[in-house]
């Protein structure tokens, strides 16, 4: 029985502990050799035709700002489709003919339902679509940058989501988390031959691919991007990462906002991490590095969960296995090194660096969110936002 317990304990520690060192391993591969992007294909001088889909649920306060930022794009061939789900639109007035305001007669309460409501009301057959949240702001060069990825033959692109607000410690810590994930799950993963993970907004697709992946699925609650990325990668496509296609995203600025949002995100991981098993199996079966690496990433728990589990294992080994303590110390050192590498690469605002001393409090509220995961999608289908910054303030 003791031997069996030891085998189980060692296996459990390996399953948990590899998450600490995986980012550094991926970075070393990235540092040594990156996979060259696809050869640029011939492209006519005409611009791609984009549908910019903005989804709103219950809240419309931030819509004027996001529409204003889109209308400032240094681009001409696009239309904006605002899907105002369960919203009072009486105060919304958009004079520009490029703005199409859609008010579904029945509550949709789903990102994909809103997206397909827009698709089914397109004024013309747009070749590409961009998904933007109602709290986002978009960089004026964003569509031009996305074009560069589509010119190289990609059918799906994830842009860079930068923080729109750094007004509180929570917002700064949320931004630091995004920096970590954008670097390893975006730039590094894509550069070594796999796909960037999708972030829910600031992403663009061939309209035909988006329809192929999701038109026959009715996805409720958070996590449509998890289903979408699995469908794209399983079909043999790579999701490109473009750090120059920038969308400004509002960070969580209050503790109650953080708990509710993270409860939905954790619930999403538990619902969809199983996709990783099928992609790993497909990758091994066909020697497909894209599917294999992406599947491994999908199996990884949220950051704070594997950190807490790793700390539990370290404390347990004080009594069970002293030699293992050195391995755990090395694992945590690798994780810290990996986090520092991501921050150095991003050159973040000094407020983000100063906020790192409050990580324990940030982790505490995420642990608290675990208590709400069962009813996560009933709390709200959208995060309530409080920032009022506009694109001009950010550019300053």
C-alpha cells in the first residue's frame, strides 16, 4: 500500500508541478528557434471588408466610446454592428452610416447568439469579422495590422489586449496577468509552431470559418472562445498572434467585480479543459505540433489554482519527502523567472510593477471566487464596468 501511495503521490506532483516549469521550457524553445510565419501571399491593393461586431448586454454606457474609437480607424472598408442585447437603446444615437445598431426582440444572453444575430443582419457579405467587447477601445491601426496576418494566409488572428485602465491595484494585477498570458499563450506559443489562445475579444476571423465552427452550436454562459479555438485548431488551422493589432480592454478594478468575473472564468475552465485531451491525442496521432502544444495548454489550470496546489505539495513534502523540496523550490524559481521574463518583454507601466506586492490579496479573492463557480453563469453573463476612459486619454 505504501508503494502504491508513493506512486500516486509522485504522479500527482508531476501533473501539478510541470505547470511551473512549462513556460520557461516554451521560452527556451522560442529563444533558440522560432517557426517562420507563412510566406506572404499576393494581395490586391483593395482592403479586406471587415464587419466589426460589438456586443453589449444590459449596459450601454461604454458604447459611445467604443464606437468613437472604431470610427477613428485609419481604414475605410468596414461596417460596425452593435448588438444591444437586453439594452435600453433610446439614448443611443449614431449619425455615421457605418454604424448599424441592432436590438434583438428577445433576450439572447449569449455571445455567440449575439454574433450570429449580427452575421444574419450583415448589410453585405463581409469577408472578415472582428469581435470587440463593449468596454474595449480599438487602436486606429488595428485593422491594417490584422491585414498583415491575413495576408500571410491565416484564417484566425488574436490581437493584443492592453489595459485600458490602471486606476486600482486590482486593475494593475489583472493587467500583469494578461501580460503573462499574452506572452506565453500568444507570442511564444504561436512563434514555436502552435496557435495563440483566444481572449474573447480583439480577435478576427474569416467569416466563413467562424460560421463553420460555431453556427451549429448554441453556447451559453462564458467560454465561447474556448469552444471556438478548439474547433479552429482541430480543423488544422493555426491561430495567429499579432501584437501590433491592439485593443484596449478594461481591467477589473473592484474586488466584487473580480470575484464574479473569475468565478465565470474558472467555471469555464472546468467545463472545457477536456478539449485538451482530444487535441493532445490528435497531435500525437498525426505528429501535429500545433494540436499537441495547444492541447497541453488547454489542460493547464488557471494560474492561481496550480500555484496553490504546488504550494500544498511543497508543504506536504516537508513531512513526506525532503528530497522533493529541492525540486519544488526549483519549480517555483522557474515560475518566478518565467513571470519576470514576460514582464521584461512587455516593459509595463510602473504601476503594474508596484502592484505585485499585493499578489496575495489578489489570489485570496480568486480563491473566494471558487465558492461561486457552480452559479457563476447565473450571477451575470457580463462583467459590470466602471472605467470611463476614452481612446484619447489612453494615447496621452
